[in-house]
């Protein structure tokens, strides 16, 4: 096969679109008896599989309560509400919008703080510098499954009497100092949507050692109704159906193996792509394990010979799906821009990582041939960097250069 990149007329390395993610799911036969049972009994919600799933999750995470909800977004909303977050809440902007939106739903004021350039997680030193008299909480994210600076953030929260919440949407499969993330701060909130390592179809988990918060989330997922058809506060319908709990139970059994397999895939990417100039990766603390919910590169134009956007276009021509996650970062979204004009250049690391990072396809059962194919695609694009740049410029609208997204 010619080694000319597809964007220069070569044959694409993948004949069909390689998706950004494929969930690793159980065979239908392994969950068929339980699915048959709920269909036969009509117990489709609030049943025994939800209770079982919550018990197993609490056990796995080493927390007192694991409360399942219909999504991480609503888990965060009920958590923020239960903790009474009225005031300033320090939060990263280099995250998915669902970390921040629920703050507005509960009337809190997000204060965006920059990330660390190595870990791409919120920077504890900048968190401390942003604390004011109005600060009431810190929200940190285990970005792409890389555990946040848990101990440092806990120390700051203790010192200033602040609430601490972890958006652990990417956290199943992540280990902080050898233990599953999930038991720190006031709560850690996970997502179980299909792009995650633990998949329940859709769903979320609020993990907490606080009885009052667990109780708030349990009542809050039932409209705020404590059981007497009154309501203690304005809640939501945020229940997890039985089918999702059945799928989640099976997925939990597969989690450790899937996290290990995904780490092997990530190691192979790091080893092979790390040989190319101008590519860097998220730094993971040596005692931690990243879930690699996503595998991302940081492209240095001077070293690599192409910008992130040029590489992205050339990879798409190879039929490799890519994502520019968190570009634009949340503070630049339409929903926030008008509220926070003063953030326009206050988050230089966030802006830089958002502009230069690129996520490649990754999934737990990805085989070696696909890993090699993706690496080969990046390599041959790099080998023809000058011609690729010219080709990208020719197909971009005159004078506008490559598109950001
Ligand atoms: C960091 C982060 N927080 C929250 C969410 C929202 O999760 P869900 O789709 O389960 O509501 C996501 C979704 O992927 C996410 O990436």
C-alpha cells in the first residue's frame, strides 16, 4: 500500500469510518434471564436490581452510599442542590458543559479556574488563589479519567471550610493511589452513558459518605417526595430503570478487565506515538491509573509540523473519527460568554489545551491492528506534513485557514 496520506490522494487506512468509541457490552444471553424476569413481572423501575446495583457499587467504591440516578447531569444537579450551593463555586472550564450547567440550575455562580498543563485537571494552586469570601465550594473533574489532585483539593476545602465535589463522569476504571476514585470530598458523581467504561445505557451514580446528602438524592430523584405524596423540596424524576441497573450490574463485573485492557491500548499509543516529535500526552501520577475514557494528544505545531486542526482533518480523511473535546471550553460557550466576558484571556492553559488537544478513537476491546492503524495514520501524516498543510489550505475557504471545529 502506498504510504501517501489519504488527504493527499492515498487510500484511507480504514475502509470504513472508525468510530471514536465502541462500548464493551455483555452478550445478551448473560442478561437475558433478568430482562425476561422484569418483562414478566412488570417490575421495570424501583426494583431489586437497582438495590443490588447500588449495594455492589458502594462495595466496589468503598463508600457508604451509592445512589443511582438517570444521568450524571442530574446526579450533579441533586448533589449541588443537596449541598446548598448558593454562592461562588470554583470549577474548571476545561470540562464537559454538564459539570457546570447544574450550578446555574441551583443558583450558584461558577468561577472558572485554570487547569494544570500536565494533568489537564483543575490546578490546586489556582483554586486556592481564586477563593473569596463568597466561595462556598470547589468542583473538580477527573478529566478523561485522570484522577484529580484529590489530597491537595481536600486539604484546601478543609482549610477554608468549603464543600468539595468531584465530577467523576469519566471515573469508573480510574484508581487514585491504588483505590477506585469515588470516596473523596462530599460526593463524587459518575456517568454510566455508553462512552464510559461502566455502561448502563444511560445513568449516573452519586457516591457519598454523607447520610444527609444520600437521603437528599434519594428523595430528590423522586420529585422531592419523601413517600407521603408531599414534597420537601423541588425534586426531579431522576430514577434509574431496572433494565439499566441490570446492564450496569453486568458491566461492573467486566470493569476491572476492561480498565486493564484499555490501559494496554493507551500504553501502546503512548509508546508508538511518543516517538514522533511534537506530540505529548496527559501526565498521570505514577501511583494512579487513568480510566482512559478518552485518549488524547497535545499537538505542538512547531515540533509536529501541523496544527491540531490540520492533523484532525488529515485523520478524518483516513476514516479515523476524532474529537476536539472541550473546545470551546465552557467559559466560551454561548450560555456563559455573556456572563463572563472577563474570562476572555484569564484561562491561558485551558485555552491552549483546548486549542491543541485531540482525542483519538479508544475502546476497551480495541485490537492491536486498529491501534497500529491509527498510529500509522498519524505517522504518515507527520511524514508528509508540508504537503498535508498545503492540501488543507487548498480545501479551506480562501484566507480562512483550517477550521477550528
Ligand atoms: C465531565 C462530564 N461531566 C458530566 C457528564 C454528563 O454525564 P451524563 O451524560 O451521564 O449526564 C459528562 C458526559 O460525558 C462528562 O463528560
